[in-house]
C-alpha cells in the first residue's frame, strides 16, 4: 500500500498541490513542511503555492491570508476552517 | 481612421489598484509607442504611436499590450494597503511645478532622457537632507561604506534580478581588446541624428557588468559566505543607481541615473525589523521639523510583468516595503522619495550570509532618493527662502 493511500483525502490533496507548486516529488512534502524549509519554497514558491491552493480548492486567497499560510499545518487548518475539502 | 492611435478595451478587467502599474509597463511594449494611457477605471486603453503603422502591425502591438494586461491583471490579488503615517494634508506654501523655474535658473541641465546635472541650489538641498540621513545612520552607529557604480552581471543573476526587473537594466561594456577594433572605432565612431552611437555590436566585448540598480546589494555580496557577528551589521552608503524607465523618464521625478542614500541592516529577523521601525520613527521627527507633507504606506517594487503578480502580492502580504510618498501639490499627486524595506532571509539564503547559529541572516534597508526628495521639497516650499522652514534657510545664504 502506498503512503498516499493511508492519508486522509485533504492531506493528500494538499501534498499534491504543494508538490506541483514547488515542483518537487510528493515524498518531499511532509506534514511539518514550512516556508523556507525547501529552497523552492521561497517568496516566488510561496505565491505558486497560493495559486495552486486557489486552483485545487476553488478558494480566493486574499493578501491577509497569504502571510499566514506559511506551513502545511496552517494550510490544512485554513482549508478545514473554510470547509474547503477535496470536492471543492 | 487615425493610424497612429490605438483604442481598445483590455482583455481582462484592470483593477483600479493596478491601473498605474500596468500603464507604466506599456512603455516597454513596443518601440513605436509614443505614449500609453489607461482610463482611471481601467476599461479603456489608448496608445499613441510615433508614426502611422499598417493594420497588421497595429494588431501585433495590441496583442503585445494585451499580453501585459493579462499577465498583470488576471487573478491579481488586491494588495493590503497599510498607512503608517499620514501627513499629506500638511499646509505647504508652494503649488507650482518646480521644473520650469529650475530650467530657467540654470539649476538643472538635461543631458538626455533621465540624465540631469544639478546646480548649487539642488546640490545644497541634497547636502542638507544628506546630513539628516547621516544623522540617522549615526544613530545606529552605522559603518560607512563606498560601493562601485558597476556591478557584475553574475551578482544580479545570483539574486534573481534579471527575472524580476529585466526592463530597467543598464548594461556596461567596452571595446574588445583588439587593436583593429579599437582603431576602427576611433576612426569611425559617431552619433547619428537620433543620438545613437553608430558602432556595430560585435565591436563590443561580451557584457559582464551592469550599472548598479541599488546600493545595498553590494553590502550583501561583501558579506556573502560569511558568519555575521552576534550584534549584526549596520552600514550606510550613498551611490549612483541606474534604472531605465523608457517613456516614463520624466523630469527629476523619474531619472535613469539617480543617487540613493541607504542605511542597511543585516542580522536576525527581530534586529532588522526593529531597526527598520526605529529608522521610520526617527525620520518622522525630521520630516515633522520641516513640515514636510507626506505619507508612509505599504508598496511594492516595480517588478516586470511576468513576475509582477506574484512578487507584488508577496511583498504586500508580508508588509516588506513601505514607501515615503511626498505630496506634489502641482499635480495633486505623490512621489516616492524613500522606502523602508525588509527582504526576510532572501539575501541571507541566496548568498550564504549566516547568523552565529548557522541560520540565514535577514536583511533590510532604509533608502532615500536624493534628487527626488530635493525635488519634492521644492514642489512644496518653492524658491522663496522666506517660505522655507527656518532650519533650512541657511541653504540659500
């Protein structure tokens, strides 16, 4: 069984979004990943992450929120708080 | 049909906060453009061409304009505007445009677009502001530095400058070290009617150097691959900076070759942010003393179109840049005369500047455009010394 299958759908989808945004293998997207942990997650990478989240979850992320979504946990919390699941 | 104008609607709506930014980028779209305007609501674009062009060419120009619009405006994130100080409504005694009088007095001489010489009045005004900026630097015990006007291409490449600001680069080269080439140049070099130096490009050496666009970069490269002292680094320097602005080059408001004084902080995050804030508070007292009309508000750098949307949104979201915008009464507008900047650990990571604990250093700088602040002062206070703040009247004696 692959690691992905054991994750809940939201976590798996976030990992996919971050992997695509940062252009790194999904195995590098751990649940404690944060801005700056990978060279790819710099300022430009962060905005790629924001745009991928918008695309994946159909949400419009405003400037206030951009500054708070700087790690995996915060992203998941934000999506859960806004009821933005995998079907959005 | 007027073949030297183009009027059309943007391919996507241009939000009001982006109208000025998009309009400024249209100067770089095509060399045949003489001027470009976007209506304040962003629903109409008007392009004046230098001469009439064929219909197919008009379509090509419009297509390029639309590329700019889509790249910058589609999915744009509205910036978070934060005003830290607002003294724009301070009463100041002058309402005219200083440029005609500066020209008439021989105080400025235009050598080319964006290139001016400055006379005694402007020089003394700049010296006065420089003393205030040096006082600010002294208050942080900043170490003085002198940096070159040239900067290696490799340096700018390493910090991603080519992607972020390709439109404003100024390149420096020299003739190839070849006697035949040098002789041929000496024999035949001349400027044509358009002021173009009529020399084949192959006579020049490959470009390895540019004219520096900023002062603080030199310090960061000086500190590259080093371990910082525990107390961090505070430095100050003044230098010539070069940012080509095409059709936007305009009076002393927007120069190609200008001078910046910077106070630069390198250290831990808290160290940089606290000092940036302290610098703002100390300059607030200086501006209050002379009754300067200005506002300090969040801003973004003029990134080129491909990078603009993401970089500008990032700067806004993390409040990385605040501009000092001085009032220009003659145009009922404002002009950025300085900025308070924080780069997070961008330079620390890219240049391997390390804190004692091995983590990447954070950087920030406070920068003042010397020609601009002198120009804004004259725009607010005019040329009659009796109308000037008492502490500045000595300048005219």
